[in-house]
C-alpha cells in the first residue's frame, strides 16, 4: 500500500493497511540514467492482499481503503507530494505548488500553484482548490482523511487573489512543518470545470459555492466514484492532472495506466503502459516471480528471504526499504463484550508485555523489521525517536511482569488455560469497571490474510499470550473484507457498541512526513479506529501541531507509548523485487517504496 500521505490507513487503512504490499506514489525524478533509455514497453507490478474499490479521491469516512490511493494518486496527485528520492521529505518537483509561505504568526498560508494543465487542456487554477475546500467544508466529517479542527475546520477563510494563488487564513498558528507535511499533503486539487455538477447529464456550474449545492455535487461524485464497472468509461475520471490516465479496470481489481500526454510535471512517462495485477497471497506472487513471468516489480515475503539468490538468477534485483509506519494491533475499546476489558490500561499493558517483539523481529522477519517500541519507527524516523523508544520502550517482553500485573488486579491467572476475573469491581485491586466475575481474558484477533509472515506473527502472539492464560482466537480475512468489517463501524468518533470486531491487525498504519499521531490517537481522528479518547493525548498532539519543540514531540511520543492506544508490534521492512533492466525504480524512498512509474524505463 502507498505511504506518502497519512493515509492511508485503513481502513486502509491503510487500514492503511495493510498487508505487505507495494506502495504507490513516491519519489520524483528518474535520477541518473543507466544504459540506453528504451522508450515504450509495459511494466507489470504485483499487489498482494487487496485492490481498489473507489475512484473519487475524496472517499467517504466509511471507505478508507488505502489501496484506493494507489489507484488515484497517479491520476490526481496531492498538492504536497511526499517523498524525494531516498529522503523523507517533500518533493518540490512533483508537488503542485511553486511555494508555500507562512505569515501573520503562522496563521496565514499563501500557496502559489504551478502553471499545470488538466488532461483536457484546461489550466489547473486556484478555483480548483476552492472547489475541493467547498466540498469538504459542506460534508465533513464524511471524508476518510478528516481530522477535527484541521482541514477544512481550521481554515477561517480562503482567498484567491489570482488564478494561481490561494491564501488560507487559519484559526490557529500552526507549526509550518506539521501543516505542510501532515495537512496540505492530504489535499488533492480536483477539476472544478469538469466535476462541479449534480448529475451526469447536468451542466457544470458553480454549485459548490453554496452548502446545499456542494452537498449535491459531493453526493453525485460519491455515487459515481463507487461504480467500479465504469471507472474507465466515466468521462469524469478521464480529466486528470497526474502523469497517468486509467486505461482499464477489471472485476478482479487489476488496473492499467497509459501516459497522460498532457501531463505538466517533470517526469513524462517513458513506459507505454503500466499494469497492476492483484494476488490474493504472497505465495502466489512469489511463484509468479520465480516462474519468469511478465512481473517486473513485486515484493519478497520476509519468510522467503532465502529465495533472493533464485530471483537474482532470474534477472531480478532485491532492495529493502524501511516503512515510515507503525505496526499495530488495534483494540476496539467500545466492543459490547470486551470493550470494558480493553479500556483498562493495565490489561493492554499485560497484553503488550506478553508479545515477544525481539523474537518476532528475528524469527518471523529475519531481522528486516523495526523493533516496534512505540508510535514512531526507529528506522524510518530516527530524528523523531525519543530516548524511551530508543531504549526499548516502556513495556519490554516479560510474561512474569504481565502475570503479576493481572494478579494484582484481581485475576486468577491460569497459564495455558483460561484466566478469569476473580474480584470484579472498580477498586485498585479489582478487575475494573464493567468486568464481571468469571469473565475470561479472551479476544478474537482479525488480521489481513495473504501474507505468510503475518500469519506466522499472529500465531506466535497467540502462543505467547497463552503464557498468562490470555486466549486469542485468530480470524484471517481478505484485506477488502477486513477494511469493510472495521471501516463501516467508524463513521463516528468511536465504534458503535454493536461493532463486532475486538482486535484487528492490518499489518501497519502509514505515517506521513511528521509522525505526530494526528489522525491516529486524537479524539475523532480519521484513523482512530478503536475509539481511543484522552484529553491529555489530545493536548500533547495539539502541542506538536502548534509548535515545533522537540521536547513537545517526545512528550507526545512517550505518552502514546505508555498509554497503548494500540498494541505495538515489530514493523517489517519492505523487500522489493524488480527486473534488473528496469531503471528509475531505485533509490527507494521510505514514504513511497520507490514506486514512481513515470520515472521508470527499460535499459538496453
């Protein structure tokens, strides 16, 4: 799955997802040419575990399938393009802005847009920005990337002094690094001149300039955006400003691009076609790679590292990249049966202390993984990692500590059996509010199927949790099913009590350039799938949004590490496999996995 924006997430998410999958979008610039550039040709990329199901970029809160970004970002790139070569930084070449200037104590943002064109020849203008702003303002919180108080909430007014200038007057003074990297990188500029209508046969006008009109336009675009059978035929989706146009979309989720010949950006596609092929399992993908098939790019499962030599002999290159993300198990704090258990911090702590993260890193991922000590990836964001996380985090693996903690809170611990509540109540030595006498520590863990290493990890967690009598039942589901199961329950600030899922592991949740937890752990955040809500956490995250103090960031990070809004897991690296004569794929950008096919070409 793609990682450039905070996206993603589930449901992606995302959820952001997240099975181990290649990521779309990414680093611009083809770098130094190697060998003779052969124009034309077709590259085929494998995707494991899921496929897109929605094409309108402003997807609703109930459909946060991060794989949709893999489809749409090459068609409608974000205003701020994350990832510059091998750096975790904004890519000024691929971004749609010429400059972003903060003034008035960082309460005013002046954005100068590049003089790009849409594929129908019309210019990209500031009116296209206000079109997106008007749609979102009229329909929040029905946007999968919505975070209360940020965009569009935190914008007091928008001015467009000319056709390529946008001025945002904000309600707060924001940290410019945060606002550019984590807010504006979620904003896509869309073609007002083609999409500002309320029906397919209706005229294009300025309906978005009233609240009622904007809602009607959004409802129309949302309806059209979900009709997968018309992704390639609907005239709406033919107007793009990215490097690619959609050529086909199959019922099995495969899709193909051809170059947008009107693309204004720096990297005009050299390939004649880019094919994207889904695989239900990583074994099926690996078999395709080993067979010498037409696959040009894929991923190597970490449990199959021994296959590197075979793949290299087949003409592939293997390269690794750390993921700027967080691997997690998300607890549903509002589940009717186990919510009272999961809302107890000491129970989440015991669950974390029973996860043998060092063993997972070495045995499951062959050492190609971040240790998973807290909410910031040690390998992808070394400058943002606090001393607490560097030292191993607040809850190292310790079954004895977990067992003692449960006993101290009134549980009868039965190793490799069923631990039950012996002392219900809300006292310091009781099980906690809402927990009944005899209630077991038993949970169902949903996870994304298709990746053997994921299944191996969850089985190891199931076994290690049993050391303190915690029963974990495992249920793998295809990613799209998982995203639907969880995502449909998170339209409000927390899951409904009728939401049946208890624990879910998507693989990982991607961060953006500034990994401060916005959207993940703040109340009502777009990827706050389990419903965690804590005023102190909100305040600490706000402090990282409004100021640039490193100590403020570390205060948030350490609080999140200790509070366990999610259970922290090791974060696998991605091992990408690509044909050795395919140039422009590397160097790999941690935010994108290096997938920037407009820069790819075959050498001879």
